[in-house]
C-alpha cells in the first residue's frame, strides 16, 4: 500500500505540469467600454458588440495558437475615474494579460499612463485623441486605429477641395466655424481643424468649445448666427449633439454644410430617431464602416470577414446599418488576436508584456489588409507618436436618404457629395 501510494504520488507529481499547462491555455483580456452613460450611445456600445463578435469568432475557430481567449468586459460608465478604477481591478484582481478597448479619449489619456507605468500591455480600439501618444514616450501601449489630427485635417481638405466647384466661392472666402466638446477628444480634433484650415487659407470665423454635459447650448447657437458660417465643423458625443441640433433648429440657425467627427455623428440611426430627415446630407469622419468599402479594394479574406461582422452585429441589434464603431471594435480586436498574439507566442515565447510589445512592433500589414481598409505599422520608440499606427486613415461619410456613403477621399468615394444643403433643407441658407 505504501509503495502504491508512493508510485501514485510520484505519477501525479509528474503529471502536475501537464495539468497546469492545460489550465493555463487561456489568454485573459480586459475590455473597457461604456455601456451606460452618454458614451454608450455615442458609439461605445457598438464597439463592444463588435469586439465580442471578434472574440467569439476566434474562439469558435479554436482560439489563438491553442489558447482560448477569455474576455472580461468592464463598464466605465462614461466616467474617466471609473475607467481607471476598472483598469486597476482588471490588472490586480482579474489578473488579465492585456488591457484593451476604451472608447473615450478622456479615459484613454490618464488610463494609459497608469497601465504603461505598470508595464501592462494595452491595446486601444476606439479612442482617437492624438494627445494619448504625442510625446508621451509610451512603451507598452499600441493603437491600430486613427488619431484626432487626421480627423481635423480631413474635414478641412474636404471642404477646401469642393469650395469652388460645390460651394461656389474661393477658399479664402469660405466661412468656417469650429465647435467642439472641451475634453481631449474635442480639443484634439478642433486643434487639427484649426491648423489645417489655416494652412489651406480658409476663413475661420469662430472656434468655440463647450462642456459635453452642458444643459444649454443656446448661447453657442447665438454666436454661430452672428458669425454666419458656411460650414460648421463639429466634434461631440451624443447628448450634446442632440441638444445642439434641437436648439439650432429652434433658433433658426442656417448654414450650408455640417461635418461631424465620429462619435455621436457616426450614430446616424440614433440621430434619425430624434430628427428624421433633418440629418440628411450631414457628414461624419471616422475610420470607414467596413460594409461601405468595396471588398475588391481589400485583401480577399476581408470580404467574408465583413459579412461575419454584419451577421453577428445584426443578431444582437437587429436589421439596420452598422455604425463605424462596430467595425472599430471588431477590426482592431481582430488585428490583436490574429497578428500580434500569434507572433508573441510563436516568435517571442509567450504572452507577457515584453513579448507582446516586440510582436506589435513587428506588425506590418499593407493597405487593404484590414476590414477598414488601412494597413498597420506602428511608430517605434523614440518617435513622437510611438505606439500609434502610421498607416491608418479616416474617410468622410455623407448620409444620403438614410444611408452612409463615402464622400472622401475621392479615390474610394461611393457618392458625389451633395454640397451645399439642397433647397428646402431645414438648415439650408
């Protein structure tokens, strides 16, 4: 009996590493999004749905190099302090291998400082403020999506190009107003607007920030009526956009075009629920909603992947057009799971932060290699935007009769943009 017990014990000890290895075959990723509060309706909820769809799809196909992806979703409640607390909880209590997601730039800016200081690999799917990376010298933080300087430049390039042919005025006489929520996201985009519009010689007649939680924006509307802009460049979330539009209509504000910059402006279904055809011919700038791109311009595998996203998203939300944030959640999670993680495991031997960092720096996806059209190559250490994707780009979308079309850049546009608002439009001059 004693010999039997000794043999059994020895056998169990010998098998223990195998049992442990089997138990360790998972990768825990803590995804932080906002499913309550104003950011949820501004795109965070669709981003989470897209993220979960990507994780589910990967797990159904066997996971990553034999590892099951275990997502842990945290609700930041549209508050920066909650996002930071959730990141701490995910790292300390849930013991996640990676922190990911994050919708709001107001959350991203302070959050990444903490995760990077703790050497925890962080993957940003949605937040766009250039200030998240610029001159921050981050080591373990990476973002495959676009940054706010690109938003600011694209809207000015777009209206400058069509100044004479569509608006019928010289660029120097095209009157532009820049309005924005006063957090890192709004300030970042507005700063990019101002720099590029000035560079192109457009006439900036007003630049004004406001709190995204402001209960009244009538004074801003009054300033706009006095400034008489042809084009309004607007950066906001969801409740503030709704408030602005309602008060602009009530006060009889007239202009020729409105160009929004993602977030609430890309949630067209929600805006149409409130304002109907008043939002017809509005614009939004964002990474492309994947279903709007011609699959022929992408790598062959991307077309079926886009259909997979559409199927899974509509299974949750029902029929309707997918907002860009659904693509951002799916696409950027997909890049992490199919490009960075396999390389970290196979080439660098693990899923620790150092292996993940090295694997991310090796990423080299060409244009057309992702479902949103852009490629992926991260700026390296010692550069002002270390960790940011240098191959990302935005598109200008215009909503025409309830459908989003790509209006810019011209090389991939799917609509000849309607500028200015046609006669009879509620905001037409």
